[in-house]
C-alpha cells in the first residue's frame, strides 16, 4: 500500500504454512527464509499459530515485527508512514480453515477497530478467514474499516470497494503468484467519503512470473534454499 513516498508493506499469514497445512516450507528453509523476509523490510506481518509453533520448534526467530494471530483476541499496531498514522488490526484465527467467526470474535474485532479509530488516519484489517467468511463479515457488520487485507481460502483479487464504498477489500493470491498494490490518492476522513477507483485509489496486480527480474542480493541469499512448496524431508 502506498500513499506517496514510502510503501507500506504488510504481510499476512500462511507465508510459510498454507491455511490447510498441506503445503509447508521444508524445515531447513525456515532460517534463511526468515532472513529473506527481514531483508524485504515489511512494516508489519502476521503468522498463523501453526507457523509460529514451527518457528519455535526449530528455534528459529521469525521475521522481525511479525505477530502471531490469536484464537480469540485481535491484535493491533499503529504504524507511522510518510507522516501518517495507520492502525492495523490482525483478526483472530479460526480453528478450522473457512470457519465463520463467532459473534464474540466479531464483537472483539469491532471493539479493536473502534479503539484505533480516533488515534489514526486509516484503519486496515488483516484477516486469515478466507473469502467466504470475509464477505459475510463485510455484508453483515458493515465495519468501520477502511481497508481489509484478506488471506486464506478463496481466489485472490485486486482491491475493490464494498457495496457501501466505505471499505476497500483485497484478498491475497494463493501461493504468492501475484502481488496486489494499492496507491492511495487520498486518505479517508470526510463523513461521506467513499472509495472510487481512479479518484482516491488505484489498484494493480503484479504477476510474479519470468518477466520480473530477480534481485541479485536476494537470489544469492536463497541460492541453496529449497522451494517452500516441496515436501519436507
């Protein structure tokens, strides 16, 4: 996400272990991958509970600044980017992939957003719930959330406004096949503010194919690292 100057880079869960647990980084890859993610200079990020447990079992330090999702409580952080304060709410992780959040969890998320709102200029949510649960959340609760970064089950898509126009929603593409960027041309603030493509935001999909040149330093760092999608030894 960019708002002029520095790009705000937020990582969601399931970078090291997929939401269904079937695809996992091989154990020997965790340490070098953590260093690689540190080199990418994420401003914030989230690990699923399974990912955090794996890092701990291997005595490997996860990427700096990344939090572990809780089963019930949302976690929040305030970031300052280009002089603007951005609030991030990490949603609790469901027990099973695709589970709809309980009313108690929805209430806790709503409370976290409400507490952040007066402290920041924009509130973004990071969800591990999957497309179906995220859509249900947006349709039924109409949250006071400016941007929702989704992850988990479901197809990925670029940022698009909800029906009310109050929330931008984007969902990560499975297995990192593309990056979605959001350029904010204006920050929400006015009571009647609505997201409109080309007017106050622009979204772009960047396919991570052979047309993207490899960074020499990153290539060297990952030279002997096995593909995270490979089966464990």
